[in-house]
C-alpha cells in the first residue's frame, strides 16, 4: 500500500517574477544579444513592449524581464549599462480576475506614457545634439579663420621689421601696407558681420518653418475632425433613410390592406343587392 512513487516539481508560474526595464540603446539590439548578458543574472525570458500607432505595432525601448526567483534585483547589467528595474509585475495567480484586469490596464497605460515620454526625450536629445554639432562646426571654422589671419599678420610684421632695418623708404612703404592690411581687416570684420546676419536670418527662417509645420499639423488635426464629423453625419443620414424606407413600406402595406377591405365591402354590397332582388322576386 505504501510502495508509491511521488514526484515533487516546482511551480513554474508561482516561482517567477517580472519587472520592466527601459533603455534607448537596447531598442536596436536583438533579444538574443540581450539574453546573453541576462542569463547569468537569473533572467529566463525577455518580452519587448509594443505600442499601436495608425494600426501598426511599433517596438519600444521598454522590456519585460522574467526572473527565475520570487524576488527581483534592484538593477540589471546589460553591456556597460546598469539598468534600474522600475516596476515589479506581481504574479497574477494571487489576484482575482477583476483586480488582474484593472492592474494590467493601469500598467499598460503607465508603460505607454513612459514610452511616449522616452520617445520625446530621445527626439529632444537628437535635436540638441544636432544643434551642438552645428555650433561646434561654426566655432571651428571661426577659429581656423582667426588662426589664418593671425599667421598672416605675423608674416607681415616680420616683413615690416626687415624692411625697417634696410631703409627708411621701405618703412614708408610698410606703413602703406599696414594701412592696406587694416582696410582688409575692416573688410573681414564687415564680412563676419554679414555672415552673422545671415546666420540670424537662417535661424529666423528655421523658426518660421517650425511654426509652419505646427500650423500644418493643427490643420491636419482639424481636417481629421471634420472628416470624422462628416462620417457621423453620413451614418445618421443613412439611418434616417432606412427609417423613411421602412415607414414607406409600412404605409404601402396599410394602403394595400385598405384596398383589400374596400374590395371586400364592395363584394358584400353586391351580394346584398342580389339577395334583395331575389327576395323582391
């Protein structure tokens, strides 16, 4: 009676925990590459969080990590990133169905908000980097121009010193040349002022283009609202037409019934007249 074999196994669902991690650099990496770094840290599964836009699923920079333990660590190391686990997803087997659904909906809403915020931050950082790169390029060009001008001025000073040592006549010539150099410097300063004005104009044009884009987006949103309203009106008109058609059919049926009644009454009258004539005979 007691010679029975008993097998003891772990419950895979109850002995697992989940957490959410966000990193923009992991968005372009494959799940296998990420899993190579996370297997040693107790991760058994990776899921990419998706969002739906314009009827298409788009991958985000947030990931759901499943651990082979009842607790999760505070941070996870992926490459040179030390990622903090923001939200711990509790095991749904301990909750009722209604609570599970409410929590899952809240988590999805929060994850979508976080994904939207991370995307906005990424776009802003990209814009800032592009602007900083442009400014650095401009500053490098200006420094190169200033270095060239300094080199030219140094050469001119050396030539003027040699000419002063040779003769007084050459000093006069050097003074004339210095005057010419001053004129050139004034011209270069004017050119720099013109270039600065052009840069200011270009910045104004960029600001105008951004305003135009914002206006076009607003117009598109308005057009979409108008289309939605027109579609609603069309559906209402179609419903009204169907109702009118049903009413017309009902009226036609009533008219046919009335006509049948009138014919029946006429037949009865004819029968009564015939009976009266027979009785008179």
